[in-house]
C-alpha cells in the first residue's frame, strides 16, 4: 500500500490511485503543459528525440516554448 500517485497524499489501498484520481493527474498534466495538443506534441517530440530523429536544439526549443522561462526579477 502506498500513497495515491496523483499527489494528493492519501493512501491508495489497491493500486496506484484512489478511484477517480488518475483523471485528476491527467488533468493536472494537461493543464501544466498548456493543453492536450501541447502534451501530445511534447510526447511525440520526446520520442523523436530518443529515436535520434530530432536534434537536441529542436527538442529544447519546443520545451522552452511550452515552459517559458519566467522573469526572476
């Protein structure tokens, strides 16, 4: 028995998630990257990079576009 993998901290008695919490995690991931299409693009790009089909610069440019650097001032 471990904690729910969605990050809520509740015990998940029979697996990775409390009932309904896998969707909670999915929603938070989609929101974090800016939408479902951005998540799809990130996954496809990561796969292409890992297969050697995408250059490092192209992959990093996508990551920086999805996760822009915030002004630290």
